[in-house]
C-alpha cells in the first residue's frame, strides 16, 4: 500500500466516522444502488392505453435528443455470479432466439410509425445490452439497426454501442460490427487473472482477452470494461495488474462496482463461501480501484464509471444531457419527460409482441415534486453535482447544509477551479445514501 493511497483511505474513513461512531463494517453495509421510481411506488398505467400514454409523452417531451436501449436477454451459458436478467440458451429456450430480432424490429415500427415528433429529434446513441447482444448474431443486430435507421435520425453523429463477453468476439465479428456502424464496445472482462477467471466460469485465458481488446482498439473501437469488487479470491494486487494491462491495451473506460448478491446468483455466493464477505476489505478494494484509475489518467464520467479519451459512455450519461430514452425488449425501462415505462418479463413480452403491442408492463408519471427531485438525482448520479439546481429547488440554506454534510463525510469534493464538485469513491459507494439525504419534504 503506497503512502498516497494510505492517506486517501484514512481521509475517507475519517469522513465516515465524523457523523457515525459505529464500527466501520456496520457503516459500510448500509450502501445500496439507486432505485428507480417504479421500485419506490406502484405503477399507475397499464393495459391498452399505456402505449398511447407513452407516445403522447414522447410527443410532448421538451427534450431535444433521445437515445435508444435494446435489451437482449440471452447468453450462451449463464455465469454463476451474474445478477442480470438473462437466460442461458438451454434446449427449451434456444428456439426463441431466432424470433427475438423480429420482436425488436416490430417494436421499432410500433414506436416509429405514429411518432413524427420523435422521428425528427436527434438520436444520440443506440445501445444494445443484456444478456449478451451477440447471441442474436451480427445479422440480427444489423436487422434491428437497419429498422432503426428506417424510422429515426440515425446518422454519423449517432454512437452505436454494445456490451459483449470476450468469448463472443473475434476479428471478423468486430470488423462486421464496424461495417454496420458500431464504434463503442463494453467487454465483460471481469478480470485477466486466470485462476479467478476459472473460478467464475470464464473459459478464455486473460492473454486471449487482451489480444481481442488490442485488436478492437487498433481497429478504431472505443473500449470499456469492468472492475468488479467481490469476485472470489480477487485481491488488490490483481486489481493493480488488471488496470495496468487493460490500460496499456487501450481501454478507455472502467465501470467500478461491487458484485451484487440476489436470488439469481445466491448459489454462486454459497459455493465460494462469500455470503458474508469482509465488507471492509471490499470497501478498501473499491477505493483502490478508483485511486488506480485516477493514477492512470481516468476521470469520473458518472458516479461509477471512470473514463478518458473518447469514452463518454453516452448511453449512461444521457440523463445528464437531458435526453429521453426509448427502449426496446423485455424488462427494458424508458422515459419521455416525466413519464416512465417498463417492459414486461420475457414470456409476457413475447406474447405482447405476437399480439401487436410492445409488451409493456406498466408506467407512471412523476409528480411535480418527483420531477424536481429527479433533477437533483441526475446531478448526484452525474458524478459532478452542480450546486445551482439544489439552491434553486431546496433554497440556499438547505442546499449549503447538504453540500457541507457531503463534503464533511468525504462523499464530495470541490473541484480545483471552485466552480463545481466531484464525487469521491465514498460518494459512489454510498450513492443511495446521498440520494436519501436530499430533503424530499422541502421540495414543493
């Protein structure tokens, strides 16, 4: 441990203890990821009128641009540690795969046919996530992108991005995807350390993953990847080696987060004996990952993504630019202005598409107070919250008190120019606590 990092760690711990005298592990366990509005209160819209409500919201939204997210819920096999909504291509699920690109195409038509306002707006990015989008093949992705081009203003300024495992990539696939127009790639590397890769079910050696990343970078791709804290046997020296090798290979972005336990991956946690991990060690590794990324020239792009160079992580940063989100596919969330909607789970989604609708689960509209709160939430999640919106919405005294508390707790620092603020690693770790600190009752 270097002197610089030890000093940083001591400062971050001191901030936590300034307002809480409990043992550090108890404090650290109170972290949580941000919750969407539909998880805080029930959806109010459903049924046959929901599509019309979403289209009306899209027509009325003041946003000048929007982005598209398409969810592909299939994987070749399911990784034991994964918490994503995805399905392995078992014999019972495999026949569905051929139909899925068609479902996404039908959705594009449903949203695009009767929405002239949306068709005129600038499309900033199209992002495919999952699951593993490449399970539908390059041809399947091409079909969906072509349909999007037919209905929306997809041009040379629109970023096409996808998430992928390294095992689905090779030189031909990368070249073919670039021919379609894709330029940003998020590779689920997890780690380059072979013993850990074997423990989590990754078959490719780390050396081979690096070779694919180098080829992608040399071909002009913007590449990002993950640093996952909490993988079995993953230590600080492994993080050090991964960040150094991936940076040298040309990676321009790191998403840093903790391995999340849920009913989907509980068996993995039980198998590796990490149901009750050393939370202090995980917090220290989290701090270390941020510190290392900064040492390699990366800067915070949103609350849990460090980037440099060309990586603006356009889909995940779209709320900070005030863009709307049109989503396709099972469980995908979207929003236009203050109206939020969510797609149904896979079987219900498929049935909806077969019946000529987008397979939506429900939607809800923010109240005026929720809309103001959402503006402040976007500021915090951006990683660079500006004081002005807080002053405008909460009033000078309440806003000043809130920022002083966050700075004292080591969640936030004032930037060197004094014009803005930046989240520190503790702010990222306690992002939901920061959001809970916002005095909702003061928002009228």
